[in-house]
C-alpha cells in the first residue's frame, strides 16, 4: 500500500511538471501570432509561477520570444500598411520592454551547472541576439510612448533600456560601439520622463547613470539636483542623503562646466555653509572670482557666506561690489537691500548722535544705498519684487525720522 501511495505521489508530481512544460510548449507555438499573445502570456505566466518551471531558462526565453515575435510581426505589417489593425505602437513598445525584461532573466539561469556540475548554456546566445537585435527599436518605442504622454513607466523604461544596454555585459560589439552622446541622451530622456511622472528616485538614478558615464549635458546635472531637492522636501528622512548627493552632483558639475551654470557653485557653497565649512566656501568663491571677476552673482554669494559667518563688514563690501556690476540680478539686489538696511539700522542705533560725519555716512552708504538697490530690483523684475515695497517704506521712514 505504501509503495502504491508513493508511486501515486510521484505520478502526480510528474504530471505537474509535464503540465507546466506543456504550457511552455503551447505558448511557444503561439509565438508571433499577435491575436494570440494574451493567451500565450497566460500560459507562460503559469509556468513562471510554478516551482517546477520557474527556474528553467527556457521558460523565460520563451516568454521573451513571445513578446519579440509579436513585435516583429507587427513591425512587418507596419512596413506594408501602417493602418493595419494589428499595428499598435503602444502595444509594440510594451512588447519590446516585456521581451527585454524576460530575456535578461535567461542568462543567469542558463549559467547554472547541470546535474554533472557542468555549465553549458543553451539559450544565452539566442537571448542576447534578441536583446541586441532590437536595440534601435527601444528608442523608437520610447518615442511612441512619449508622444502619447505615457512618460512613466512606459517611455522611461524604454529609454532606460536603450541608455543602459551599450555599457552592459549584454551588449554585442555593434551596440557597445554606440556613441555615448546617444545612450546618455536616452538616459537623460528616461530621467525627464520619470521626473514628469513624479517618480523622483527613478529619475535621479537615470540622471546619475548618465552623469557617471560622462554626459556633457549640463541640464542632466541640473535635473538631478532638482530631484534630490524635491525628494528632501517631501521626506525629511532623506535630508542627509539629499545633501550628500547634491554636494557630489554640484561638485562634479562645477568641475566640468565651471560658471556656465551658476547653480553648481551655488549649491556647492550652500552645502559647505550647511556643514559649517565657511572658510572653505569663501576660498572657493574667491578662487572663482579670480578667474571671472566680472560675475556679479559671485559677489552676492560671497556676501551671503560672510553674512552666515557673522562678518558684517566683509558681507556689506561683497554685496556692494555685486550691486556695482552690470550683471546684477533682482534676487541679489534684494539681498543687498536687506543687508544694507539691517546693518545701517544697527549702526544708527549705536552711533554718537553728535557725530555728523558718521550720521551722513550711514545715511548714504547704507540707507540710500539700500533704497537704490530695492528700486533697481523692482525695475529689473517687477513681478518678483513686491516685497521690496515694504523695505522701501521702512527706509523712507528712517530717512525722514533720523536723517533730516
């Protein structure tokens, strides 16, 4: 009886294995039939979930082949008649992504030793041929998603595949020879798509990958910084990680692009100030000023840093220098106004009322200079300087009350 029961169990297990292998074979027979793809997917998904076939590389090779064959069939029809009922660019794009995602699972499983301890891959060569053979299609699929505003995850995933494959272990010689400008552009596009879909971590990862591969796109760095700034604003637990990432991005951007994008040195200085490395920040700014002494924003940054250090004299001098240069912007002029007014008010409170020379100096060098900066800011950017009205009102009050 025991033997009979054991035989029955073995028979049931064998039937289960055979059933799953039958599913894989049945799915394989449907490969390339666009109208049967859902049926083929259902069969192969059952095999993926069953322990008996879930570790078989042929299962995933078949799953990938189903997707790529469906895409190839649709592409052939598209070449003859773009309006063919089986031609759906969005479906084709998803088939490419599905095909790739299944094929990359083949290789590690195909490297497992057999019962003799030997490693004899059966499907790796064909899987890699499928992956590389559709390289240009990933870009086109991404564009199809993008045009239909399927930014994330669809366009993101397709661009990410195109951008990642040339530098991966799976690339053949032709794909590996792709110019870095092309695959880094794809990674940038992937990042923008994820950013548009509010998937900031995925966006940051795509931008970082392009940055680490030497992209020459300044905006890639700018977007990556923006990702981490937004992540930190939404989740306070990411504050430290965000600060470290922004510091690394800003330093890399500054070293690569210099002052072409002031955002890099601005964020680098902010990171140093945040870490209380004020002297290091001042040295960095002064070093850049020696190279580009005509850039007003550098003196504004210097004024800001000296202000954080508590050195009012140096801060005022830097802000005044910024205000004297033709390239000064409204935001820096607002900072000039506020700094001069505050220091001027402090000096007035502590001056000797009988010292007319000191009184005149404070009036001209602080209050009138602050008003001039405020008025200039309003002239440069009326829409962003409404707060200057109250500062001008305070300055006029002080001039009227204390300096007549």
